[in-house]
C-alpha cells in the first residue's frame, strides 16, 4: 500500500525588484525624504543632487521581500538630459513639493509632463504608482499651499497624498509604507494600478475647476467667504451627488 504523504511546502512568494524615482523642483527636499527613511537622519545643509543619486533598500510587504532601487533625481533644470535616461521602467514616482513655495507645487504638472514625454504613451503612465509629498510641513509659518489644495491635485489624478517633514520625520514612514504596498499590489495585479482606493468622485478637470475657483481671491471676497477645506468637501459632495444623479 502506498501511503500518500502530504508535506506542507513553504510557499514563499518570489521577492520583487522595483524601481522608484523622485521628482520635483530643486530644494524641495527629495533627497532628505529618502535619507530620513533609509538612514533615519536629517541634514539641514542643502547639498544639491548632481544628476542622479542611486540607492537600494529592502522592505517587507506582507509576505514578500521587496528590493527597492531608488533613483533620486536632481530637480535643477540643468540636469534635464541626465534625468531623461531614468524615467523608463519605473514602478513608483515620488512627486515632491515644498508647502512653503507655491511655485514648486505648480511645477508638479510640468514634472508629469517631462515624464510623460519620455514615457511615450499614457498606457505606460497608468502602470506607475504616484505619491505626492507635501514636504516641509514643520515650517508652519511659511506654509502657502494648504492641505486641501494639495490633496485635491493628487487625489483627482488617482495619486496618493501625504504631508511630510524630512526634518521631524512626520509622515515619512507612513508615506513609504503606502508607496511600497501600492507598488506591490500593482505588481500582483498584473501591472495595473489599482485606483479604487484613492479615487475620488470627480475628474481631473472638475478638480482643476475647483482649484481655480478656490484661487480666485476676488470671487471669494465678493461672496464674503473664506475658502477652506470645508468648502472643498462641500463641493465634492455636491459634485458627487450630481454624478450620482446622472451616472
Ligand atoms: N525644515 C525643513 N527643511 C527641509 C525639509 N526637507 C528638506 N529640507 C531642507 O531643504 C533643503 C533641500 O533639501 P534636499 O533634500 O537637498 O532637496 P532636493 O529636492 O533633493 O534638491 P535637489 O537635489 O537640488 O533637486 C535642505 O537644506 C534641507 O535641509 C523639511 O521637511 N523641513
Ligand atoms: Mg536632491
């Protein structure tokens, strides 16, 4: 009589190798965010990245080991030619701006533009996880881009949004955890970015309209109301109910 033996096999999932890049204007804190996560320290002195900095780190997401290759890009326009070589084959993009410099927030669109140009088609952009870091939130007095505005920009595009400070460490681990876990989800999902978890009930165009309305000081002044998070959430609800009425 042949006995059937059932030896439980250890089924370790294969480890994943992923490539992530950092994007954003010079001096917004890209290198410091990465340094804070990988080395648990902060350097106050500004040392501009020359071209690209490369680093590798291992993280555990659920039962998988992820080997992360980080390409930290220089934000200075001077390095345009160097950066272009590195966009391809990324699974994740850290989009960083400084909450105290409006220009760095407004530049996010052109960073996406530069990347799109190098990636060729929109399809390639759809299989990338984007995380927006509203950085330097520790410097509360000089803050000019509020949370509502940043979150709206990010989430209307299906991107994650995190408030971070490389200086204090606020939000850094949470941000990277969400980043790597989304990338893992995407890889397990056959390279398609799962949008449901971060998608909100309005389109990019609607969000841009809300942003424009919020930024037009005069109309608000005329109405005598102060634009804030509350107004955005009210508008979101309005738009959501509108969409529900006309699906
Ligand atoms: N207060 C504060 N300062 C920060 C923070 N993050 C970065 N900095 C400072 O901002 C400056 C720029 O930081 P970097 O990380 O070098 O900026 P970068 O985006 O990598 O700049 P490039 O490499 O030129 O593109 C440095 O002086 C940092 O110390 C933060 O969260 N809070
Ligand atoms: Mg840098």
